[in-house]
C-alpha cells in the first residue's frame, strides 16, 4: 500500500498532514475518541464511508501510530481499535479546529 505524499519537503506540518491528510482520518479519530471500538461499530458511526476505504484508513492510522489495533484470539476473531497516546493528543486539536470553524462559519 503506497500513500500519496502531500508534500515532499522536510517540514513538520507537511509530515503531520501526510498522516492526517484524508477527509476520513479526522472523522475516524473523533468517532473513536476515548472508546475502544470494533470495526462494525466504527462503520456504523460513520455510515457514509465504504468498508474498503475504512479498512485502508484504519491500516494507515495504525501504521502511523495513531490507532492501536488489538486482535483477540477468539472464535470468531475479535479486533478492537482505540487511540494511542499520540492519537489522544489530537482530540483537543480537533476540538480547537471545530471551534475555529464555528467562529467563522457563515450562516445562511
């Protein structure tokens, strides 16, 4: 799986945006929040994302250390996702972005 880079420069902001650069990743991170959820629960919370895209985004978030993936050796197998410490640090940042958007949102 190769990911498109948003910028090929040595810049911390570009690196951060390469990790979070899709429209779905912040939504997935906010949907999980401080909970531990299974794939089906995440898919139900974000019902407009396809299962294929959700699977790809979860894999990338795990690879970037933002999500933790815990596989339980049961029958049937159970996989749970939660935010890592790195992922939890994003929640207040996203809250600030939400506040910023509400401040400048034009109400028609």
